[in-house]
C-alpha cells in the first residue's frame, strides 16, 4: 500500500497546504504581527519598571487602559471588518500605527512618564492598544477568513505566530541585554515588513472561488450590510454566546493578566546568577517553540474532542499554572509553569475559532470574535489588571495567584452550564474531509 493512501483526509490537506502561496503569505502576516506582540508582552513589564521607573500599580493601570481602549473599539472594529470583508483598510491602519513604535517610546512616552506616571500610563496604554489589544482582533479575523477562503486550516497558518513568538523571545533577549530600548525599534521594523506582506497578499473578489468565506448571501440581501443592530442583538441573546463571553471574561483575560507581570515575579524569586530577564526570554523561546509544535496537532485534537471541551481543558491548565506558580516557587518550578503555556495557547486559539464558526453565523464571524472573545476578554483585563496590580502590592504575588485560580474555576463552571456542545457541527468553508474525523455525540 502506498504512503499516500494511508494518510487521512486531514493529513493530506495539511500537506497540500504547504504547496499554496497563500499558506506562506498568511503565515507571514501572522509571523511579523506576533513578533511585535511577543516583544512587547515579554519585555513591557520589566522595561516599564527598570527603564521608565513605573511602579506595579501604574503598570497595572497601563494594562487596564490598553484593555479599556480595546473594549471601546472592538464592537466597531468587528462591524467594520465584517462590512469590509476581504478589504485591507483596517489591517493597514494597525500596521501604520505599529510602524511608529520605536519613535513613540524613544521620543514621546518616557518624557511623559517623567512628567506624570498616570498620564504616561494613559497615553502608553492607548497607543499600545491600537497596535495590540484592539489590533489583534482585526489581524486574527482577516487572517482566519483569508485562510478559509484558501482552504487552509486556521491552526496551521496560526502556528507561524507561535514561531514568531519563539524567535522574538530568543532574539529579544539578546537585544535586551545590549540595549532594552532597541526592543521598540525592532517592533517598528517588523511592522514595516508586515505592511509589505499585507500589500501583496491576494484575497478573492466577489464571484471568485473562496469569496464564500465571508458568508453566503441571497439575492435579496446581497446589497445589505452583513451586520445590523438586530443581528448583534440576536447574537447577544444566544445562550451559548453569553456562556462563551463569560468564559473569555474569566479565563482568556486572566491568562493575559497572569502573564503581564510574571517576568517581574520570576525576577524577584530568581536564585541563580546572571540577568533573570535574559533567562526568562530564553524560557519563553522554548515555551513558544513547543507551542508551535502543539499547534500543528491541535486542530485534529479539537476536531476529536470538540471546541467546548477544548476551552474547558484550557481553563484547567490555566488553573494548574497559576496555582502552581503560587505554591512552588523554585526557579526550576517557575520555568515549568511557564512552559505549560505551550499547551494553553493552542487549546484556546483553535477552540475559540472553531466554536465561533461552528455555533454562530459565519457571515458575522468577525463581530462574534471581537465581541465574544476580544470585548469580553478586554472587560476582564480592565477589571483584573487594575485589581491584581493593586493586589500584588498589597498581599504579594503568591496570594494574588491563589485568588486568581479560584476566579478561573468559578467562571469556568458557570460558562460550562450555559454553552452548548459543538461536536457534530462542521467547520464552514473547509472541505468535508478536513473535518471528517470530528466526533459526533
């Protein structure tokens, strides 16, 4: 029997994707965007503390402002992106703002912080949110839709983001050791390359193959906007959507909040020699490299167990990592807890998109993602970043982490009751064979 004949439909689809130019182009968009993302979120906390001189409370305020800005923008971004379909206008705006990252931190942010830390937290939070907390929804929605239009499994092109994170963490460690300020100039360079890739990526036009990824339309509603007030209100009344929002509020948000100042926690408990931030950047490199490997297999796993169960498993791993970091604080154990994130991120990312596209109208997938995932998440980050930022100063990191773990458990239990099971539902836009191995209840 030939090797080809023994491969399953999903495996053959993955191999065929490698031959498509769109696979590498969309992958490149993920790579250079998440290179910026990883550089910022790996080094922002230590840079704000050591280079800008901000305290934990104001660092938490900056992160809350980032989330609050995204909270205000996400519903509009979702509406706009669904109306734009495959047009690149909103993505291009995110790229343009990101290209000014180096000049912003070199010439604008530090003088403001020296004048007043609270004002600096407000200005810095708004700027970074335009690129990251708000911008990520635009990038993810555009790329997911473009991937489906080209018959690509989202998880396989998304792994480029994980590879970017590993690369940025490793290279960023050396950049940090040489001059911490250069981290922001690398962000500018990545944004410029991202802009070039966005310019050349080809997306289908109306009537072309793949255009159905924006959702099927009848002759009567072709000229109507895909998203209306009634559409959004119907989505918000959906029991499963409410449960999904609750889950993202208390898990995806706390995933980010936990990581915001974990590098500081790691540095405070570091018991070895050398720069703890350089070691931490290398740990993050290994973690994200492992994440990329897990990302390859994760679509097949989620097709087997279902997206709802994938999200529940993500929450469970998060609890283990948060509580473990509070109770077992040797340097080796702190490294282990960080490495567990290699499982968390693929579980969350693949499960989120599969749940959205399976359970809700694909014509408004960007709106469902930006409201259900990003808006709910940003609400959680606004609240929890500020609360736990103060909590770190008041009762310490370890006690705060125990409280955080309890919050995740309670929220997950509530959301699990509300959310319907997605098993047996197809992935729209993909060939039937790509999801043929999905377990049916």
